[in-house]
């Protein structure tokens, strides 16, 4: 036993690596076409416009290179407080907003503030493995609710909540990705949003509304956020610049009742003091110059074309009697479900043909489903890789169906 092994914390015994992060070495093999990671297309990054923002380093370098306040770079906070108004239904006060290092940190901070080992979190099933890993690392257990094309089947909530409570379980929050779900691509209907907020209020269970894809809508009308539908301060809303500007900034935010935001900020003091002030200042300058609003339609148009391209390729190359999907109206992902094939077999075959995707099982927090499903990200691959990659995937499926 090594010295380190003798020292590991109890948490190490349940530590799970992220299946997506762990796949990176596979994805990076020469010739591999990857639909696996949820990466934005680097072609969508506004490199020149963002570079212009670097002027703030010259103009305000003495502030920007200093430690910042934990709650966030004040000019960025005040920009967001008004920019968010249309989606959040009202102007946000500065003490209701916390800038974070990625929206992953919002999940971490909320867990620090309200979750104890063994507590339950209600999630959609399947759901994003990145954030459920964070919850898992805090000792969360998962009560899962299935979804259809209109999002979480919220009607199942009361019975499941009652049952868990009658068993003495503590439910700490409901985690949902209402818009262009990762991995399902679906969006929660207005009726279900209202019902979800009603149920959360009845049982006094907070909601963590994780909304990174809200602004990547290709068609249809925006639906109100859960935050805007709630009157009692039970919704913590998380969003990020990762998909609307660039994930390398690691600038994101949480909005919620000032009491919980304050507790999260105090935990953040002990985690990273503050998010990078340099990154926040560059993002702020980009926003102040109006680039966020003027450039966002280019990103949306770019991804709409990519979504259409993937839809075409799927129809052209996959055996349609075997595989089904719902065309996403926004976001980054397709979720494919197969009738007879097992994802594990397809994954192996696809890797031999140098195509990668994320197997469905990774998105089941209790690791008990998704064995015939997988997630395909449509934003990253170039048009020619998209065509070639899905062609190879179709060949892999057809070969397996014959064998
Ligand atoms: C649903 C969801 N939540 C959170 C994140 C993490 O975002 P960030 O880069 O802000 O940490 C992602 C990124 O893919 C996501 O899909």
C-alpha cells in the first residue's frame, strides 16, 4: 500500500471519474471523428471581437490584475443584472447574483450549502453526467424521474416524494435542465414548468434550474424560466458563458434568493477566493461593447445549420427501422435510441471505425439504464466529418444487425 493509499479520504472510495473526460484520450486518437464531448465549435468563437476586449487590461490593468470580490467583478454583475431581466422576469438585485467558475461550480456550491451525505437529489433520468458527478462527490443519492419529448414527467413527483419522505429520506433539491436537455435534447413544456414549481412549493423543495442552452434556440418561442414562475425564492437559476461565448472563459453565474446566494458565496471564499478577474473583465468588456447580443445570432445560425446537417446525415445513413430520435429545437445534442442493438456493442464497433459517441448508460445517475441509447453532439464535428462519421456509424449498426 502506498503512502497515499493510506491517507485517502473516505470520499475516494466512492470517487467516479467522468466518463466523458476519461474518453478524451480515445477521442484524440488520429483519424477519430468524435460526436462525444459537448464542445462548442471553435469556428463559433468570436476570436477577433474577444481580442478587442483585451484593451481593458491596458486601461484597467491595476484593478483587473488584483484579487477580486468573491461575489464577482462588479461591472459584470451589474451588466448581468439587467441583461438577464427578460429571461428571469424581473431585474435582479446584486445580492441575488453570484459569478462562478463555470456553472459546474453552481452545483458544487449549492451542494456545499445544503447537501449532507446520503441526502436525496431528484433528477431527470437520463441527465448530465458532469453535474451528477459533482453531486455524487458530495455523497448525494438520486431519486430519478423519466422524461418524454416534453421534459420531466412531473406528475410522477408527488408519489415519489411522498414515498421517500415516508422512508425518512431528506430531499434537498430538484435538479432540472429545462431547455434543450443534456443529453435528451428535449424542452420542458410550460404546463410542466408550472406544475413543477407548484410541487416544489408544496413540498418546500428547492429547484436547481441548470440552463446553459437557453439562448441556443433554433426555432419556436422561448418558454418562461422556472425562476420567473416562482414567487417564493425556491429556484436557483444557473447559466454560463460557455455556450454563448466560449467555455475557456469559465465565467458563469447563479441567481437565487439572497440568503442562499450568500451561503454559496461564503463556501466559494474557501474554494477559489474568486473567479478569475481577468476572465470576468474580458467577458464584461465584450458584453459592454454590445458583442454578446450582436454576435449571439451568428452562433445560433451556425449551430442550426449543424443540427440540420446532423438530421440529414442520420436519415441518410442510419437504419431507420432500428434507431429513433427526436429532432432537438436547440442546444447541442441528439439522443438516439435503438430497438435491438446494445450500445456497448455499437460503441466497440464504432471505435474500430474511428467514430466516438457517449454511451447512454453514462447519463443514468443510478447507473441502471440507457443500454440501448447514446448521445451525439452536433456542434463540434466539421460538415465533412459529420457526413463521414455518421456514414461509418450507420455501417457499424448495419454490420451488427447482420451478425
Ligand atoms: C447541462 C449542463 N450543465 C452544466 C454544464 C457545464 O457548464 P460550464 O462550462 O459552465 O461549467 C454543461 C456543459 O456541457 C451542461 O451541459
